[in-house]
């Protein structure tokens, strides 16, 4: 997108819209008396909805209220995990580190409804039109790309797209409702009931129905994605932060890998009772904030770095559910101690599958072969 | 007596200005209470969630709360809503430029991307 396209206002589409009524200055400020670019932009707030109470909230107080506490805006998951790792948010050094590196993903109203994410270079979505429904790929996918959108669309070589996209063409908003997007920020996104839950649309998945593997044992032990995730997902390793001698803040990450690992469910609860769930590695490292001071995360090992995952690459038939022996006896599918960096093994103790909890190889019964599998997703 | 008479005369003569002054003062106090006064703290600082989402905000210092409430912006803060309610200045100059392809193609510049040489890896 060219620089001019990013700031071009569609005179026909936007200026006829009710959102143009207050005028540019009302939301963005600036200096209206001049036509000299530099002077006109003095006092300009490019991201006018950064404080939604004062702009969007003038006409949409109910949404401004939601935005005030929205998970997309507050990113409470970061705070939750950092607190569990011992982060002391009364320590100014920790707060500086956090604010320098961990707040750039906040999304305000305009970030979804008017603009493209800065990760994509920013700019207006469509001539400043206010989109009631955000762009699935530019907006949702712009921020949730590597860990959701690429999986969902099948952008990883050799791994099919999610059947919900591949066959049904379902956009993000089909399952994730506006209430979800605007939801209050507290805890992590996995707090409470799975929303959406697979069985919300697939209530037929119950023990005693036509699929033998949907027995009470498997359904009780395994999250749906254990069997129906079609392949590896992106795991990120390491994250170190700092400020260089030019005063520029930076990240250093240690690379990414495509991994498919089944771990012990680190979030086992009445809402997620299964014993096993897919896990992926988060970009977390004990020395995340060491540039600022050592020991800012004294309880780092309290939270696994291999975290609960819900891969968006669902298929009916997958490599691990092709037959009983595609899973039983396939130790490499599971997160074992040797798969984990020794420096973080203690942190991951709750998700590493110990040898006695790996599904044992099935006995070979002469004359009995593995069940045939259906073609297709 | 004479002084009192003079004062009354002055007040009568300037009654209009005095009323205007009092009205402006009352309006200013009202606006302050509405947008910048103690009540404004409830608007700008997420006290509701601090009470109900302990993890996110209760333990966070003011700096962090303020940041969470109003994420850093690239430029100056948005105008007060009192300005929204008032008649905003004309946006004609803004519109004239931002709807003119030729002008934008000439003037629009990509913000300078600042990358540290220390940065490495994805993300």
C-alpha cells in the first residue's frame, strides 16, 4: 500500500457517511486554519480512538464502555501470565520494560473498524469508511496471522487449511461473535467455557454415536484438537528485550519451528476436563527483561512455556487419527522431557507427558488390521 | 453613602457584563466537573475492571493503568469530548487535501521505520 493510499479519504463513500458529520477536527484535532501540511498536523491525533470515551463514545457510549475493558484493548493475558511469573507491577523498572515492549498490540475501535493493523504497515482500510464488520484477513488476520490465519488458510506447506474455511468458507466472525471481540478483559482468553466450543455446532459428538473413537474414554481424555488438528503449528522460542544505544527498543527472538505436540492439559478444569491437549511454544524466556534488571520474573517456572493451544487447522481425518496405531505407540507426537529445553523443563513440568502416561502401543492381534479411514475432511 | 451609591451605579451600568461573567464561570465549573473533574477519573481510568479483573489492573501502578486505559498513541491526544459537543472548526482544509489524489501523491510520506540493529528473529 502506497503512503498516499494509507491517508486517502474516499470523498464519496466516507464524506456522505454519518461518521463524517462531526468533522475531522472533532475527533483528530490538528490545526484547521492552515493548508501547510506540517502546520496543519500540529496537535493531530492520528489514532483518535485511542481514548474511545472521547471520540467514538460520544455517539456510541455503549461500545466505548466495552472498549474500555476490552480484552483486545487491555491484553490482560499478558498481565496475567507475567504476574504468575512473579512480575511486580509496583516496580517501576518492570513497568518500564512492559510498557516499552508489550503494549504495542493494543487495539482500539479504529484499529479494527477504520484502519489496518500497524503490523501490516497501517493505513486506512477503505478511505476512512467505518466498517461495521472488520476485515477478516486485514484486521483479524493482520494481527493473528502466524498463529491463526496462516493455519486457517493452509499457508503452511503440506498442511491443509481448516475444513471450516476450506469447505465451508467460514470467516472468523462465524464462530467468534462481536460479543467475543468486545469482551471484557480479564484473565486469559481460555478462562471460562470454551467459546466457541466445538460441540456448540457439533452436538452429535457424543459417546455411543456412529464414530467408535468418540467413546467416553477418548472424549473425556482428549481435547477435540488432539485428534482433529491437521498438522504442525508455529511455535516461537525465546524473547529478549532491550533498548539500543540509539534509544530504539528492540526484541530478539530465537526462531520459530513448526511443531505438533500433545501435552498434558495445563488448563485442566471443569470447562476443559481433558487430560491431553495440543501445546505450542510461546515466545517466552526467563531472561525476557534481563536488559532492564535481572530477576524481574522470579517465578518464571510457575507457568509453562509450552502452552495450551487450539490450532485452527481442523480436519476430520488427520495423520494422528488415521488408525489406532497412528497415535498409540507414537511417542514423538507427545511432548516429552527430551523435547523441552533443559532451561525450561521445570516450567513445563505440568505439560510434559511422562513415560507412563504415553499411550502404550496396542497389541498386535493376528488377522486384525487398523480401521479404514474416510477420504476428505 | 456616596461610595455605596457609586458602587450601585457601577453594578447597574455593568449588570450585563457581570451576568455574562457569572454565566461563563458557572459553565466552566460545570464543564470541569463533567469532563476533567473527579468524575472524569471514572471515565479515563478503568476502575470498573480494576475491581472485577484483579489480574489485569488491580496490582498495576497508575502508570500501567493509564497505559492500559489509553494505549500509547503516535501523536497528540484526542480532543476532549467537550470539543466534540461544541461546534468544531471547519475541516475543509483537511478534506481538501486528503481527498485530492494528486496532492496526497506529492505530499504523503511513509513514516520513517526505525529498526534497531540489535533486533533479530521473528515477531
